[in-house]
C-alpha cells in the first residue's frame, strides 16, 4: 500500500505579483508623506542636539545613539524620496518611448498601405490584360 503522505504534493509557494497600479498608488502616497516624515526626523535630531552633552556616560551614550538614529532616519527618507522621484521620471520616459514607438509603427503601417495601393495599381488586373473575369 502506498503511503498517501509520501505521495502527496506540497503546495508550491508563489510569490505574489506586484501590480503596477498598486505600486504607483503606494509611491504617490509615500511621496505625500515624506516631507512630514523628514520634518519630524529633523526635529527629533535638533531636540537631541540642543540638549547638549549629558554629564554621565550612560546618558551621553543614549543621546549619541539617538542622534545617530535620527540622522540615519533622515538619510533613509531622502533616499526614498530620490528613488520615488527617479522611478516616476523613468515611467514618464517609458511612456514617451512607447508613444514614440506607436507613432513610428503607425507611420510605417501607413507607408506600407500606400506602397500596397501603388503596387496594386501598377499590376494590371486580369480584365486589363485581356482575360476574362
């Protein structure tokens, strides 16, 4: 007898596909929130910096770590903003490229149709050659 557990197939895990409209929506939402996030991170860093150095080593280390974290946060927000802006520009260029390709294809098709029309008129039909239709 065959063991059902041994022959049963395990379901394959599939990576969910990302949909462009969702990613565009997410990017737009992120772009709207980034300025406020950047302001909050800068304010946190300024507050830590304005407090000045702490007297005891533990407090100094905590303030120093907080300042480094705030600066890293600011850097990440800036990178996110640059990446989102770059991706928007790339999509615009892609759309322009697609529009150019479509225009070129339409022009080529129009020329092909003109060539076919002119070559059809250059070839005499059966009735013109004296044949019967």
